[in-house]
C-alpha cells in the first residue's frame, strides 16, 4: 500500500463520512475534522521537506514505502524550501490550535471570560510562534544580533533556548487539551445523545495527538543556518527515528483512528434515528389521542357545567347541604382537570424570549416553596450558562410537571431521602438541564411509556397521565430533546437539552 495514497484516503474517508452522517453538525466534529486534515497536511509537508534532503534519498523508501518516481516528483516540484518550511510550521501549529479549540468546545464554561481569554492567548502565542520561526525573519534576527550583540555560539544558544521553551509550551497545550477532554467528557457521558460520539472523539483525538507528538513534537524549529560572511543558507535535516518501522505504521495508525471516528459517527447517526423514531411514535400517539380527546373534553366540560348548574339550583335540607357542596366541588375539580387536558391537546403558540434558565427555575422553586418544605432542593451549574430561547411560561410548566411527579414519588419517604437536584450545563450546541430525585424510581417496563398520553403508574383518580405528555410536547416545540433514566430504589433523572442561543446566532 502506498503511504501517500493512504494519507489522502484517510482524509477523504473522514471528510465523506462526516458529510454523510454528521447531520446535526456538532461544533466539536468540525474542529476534530479540521485537526485531522491539518495533521495530514503537516505530514505531507514533512514528506516534501524530506524529499529535498539528499541525506535521506537512498533510505527514504524504508520509511515511507514510496516509489522513487513519486519521490522524484516531490524532489523536483517547483516550490522553495523556505515555502515548504512555512507550510510545515503552519500546518503543525494549526493542528495544535484546532485540537485546542476542539477540547475547549467540550468545556461547560463555553461562555466564560476565562475560556475566551485562554483561547485568545493560545491563538496569539501560536501566531507569534509562526513568525519567529519564519526563515526570513530568522535571517533578520541573525543580522540584528550578529556580530555586535552576540557571537555565533551565543546566537545558536539563544535559538536553542527559544526552541526549548516554545516546544515545551506546544507539548503542554497538546497534553492539557487531551487531559481536559477526558475531564470534560466525564460530565457528559450520562447524556445518551453524546455518549457514543464523545467516546469516539476522545479516543480518536488522543491517538492522533500521540502520533503528532512523536512526529512533530520538535516543530516548529529553526531549520536554516545562515552565514553572514558567505551569504549562503544551508538547511537542517529533520530528525527521524532510527526505527523505520514507526513511519511505515503511521498510515495504518491514522487509518484506525479515522475508522474509529467514522464508526462513532455512524453510532451517533443511529442513535439520532432511534430517538427520532421514538419521537415519531410518541407524536403519533399524541396526535391520535388529541383527535378524539378534543371532542370528548368539549362534550364532558359542557355536561359538567350543566350538572353543576342544576346542582346549585337544588333545594336540599340543611343536613344534606355539605354533601351538595362536596358534589359541586367535585364537579369543579373534574372540570379543571378536563380543561387542563383539553388545553394540553392544543398547545398554544410559543412566545420565545432570551431567558436565563437558572433565574427562571429559581423563581419557579420560590413559588413552590410551600410544597417543597419537606424536601431538600439543590441547584447547581457547571460554569457560565448562556441564555436559551424559550417561552418562559410553557418551559416552566414543563419543568413543573417533572417536579410534581418527583414530589409525589418521594412523598412516602423519610425526610433524609427527599432530595431534588437541578443541574445546568453547557454542552456543545446545547444547554442541558438535569432534574434528579431520590425516589423509588420507575420500573424498567414503564420507562418506554413515560411520555405516552394517559400513561400513569399512579391511581387514575389522582393522575391522568397527561403531565409528562405535555412536558414532552413543550420541549419538542422548543426544538429540544428530553430523556429519562431511572433505577428502582435509587431515583429518576430527566434530562432536557435545549439549543444554545449563543451558538445559533451568527
């Protein structure tokens, strides 16, 4: 297999697979794709540079398995060595930059000023690094220092020290980005929508960066020697490992990482299709129920109003007045529940606003404080949470339904087990809200039916099974996603994902 062909094959595999399967356009996928493409270009630039080095002419076949005809084409390609050095430095630095942006994209504090400052610092450092390693600028620096400020040995030491610090910082950025990725991903593995994709991206990125450090950990570097006496420029050789086997394995190594990315991308696509199919099934059930329940609700409301009106006209003895009042109260209560059901079948038009979800939930909990007296409630956020584009009233109703279910589930438990936790995160293009209770949990057989209309594990006299259906409709109307996880005896977690308004705006 020809190495250079495999490089391009790998690049195109990634590119095509992402175009086909990455439909929801994760920002992380774009950065990772950019990292791989730039890394491939950095390797190509390195091969071009080696082709101009006579030192490797007779042994290069052992390293890259390239036929001499292709090698000679590279050797006589009309481009200067200075240009090749600039390309090699540019692509190696851009690989670091895109890898760093990829890692930062997984940080929950995407809108944090600290993250923005860190991103700017990395960009400015890499731009500065590109210029100080430019061959032309290296000559200018040499002419500035030599011979009045430094002799040749001192200048050489100056370059070595500069390279030591820049290479160390580059390696630190790569390692820190990788470690941050593992740290950040631990917080999102609980979300089914991200789990498979995050695993694949993390492993692929780590594999690519390990090989990057092995090949380009010393780049960019000062690749020229300039003599002021003769005015002649010589070019240094790139250091290669003695074991040629390492270089022959690189294409297979990259190919494996690329295939892994594609497999995980396919897994994400399958997950999306599965979730969409589940959404379609539930939506179909809701539509079918809505068609008949609208007429039913309208009829029952009219009948209840008639019964209540006639009951109020009854002339009953004093001893039966309490029973009559109870009858009227039951009619009013039933009317209210049917009216709520009726309204759930015709979700009103949403009035979308830029909303601080943390403040919205805080106000909701404040209004519910009498109901929450016996419960321990905590609200946490991982970093700065951007505003979401929601209808505040409807979204609050959706979360309120989840909370009511949680309170009902935990009601029989002792006070120390009545915990209700809210957690906010910013993940990729989404704002995530988790609502977790420590109740008895939902039986596994009931989980697939949680959002179905009229499904309830509670007695029908108390619960009609429309609250979670309404919640589902509201979240879907916001272009969001909602999932539920539960373990019997441990509790239940509802996870809501809403589009990140900050990422939606140009």
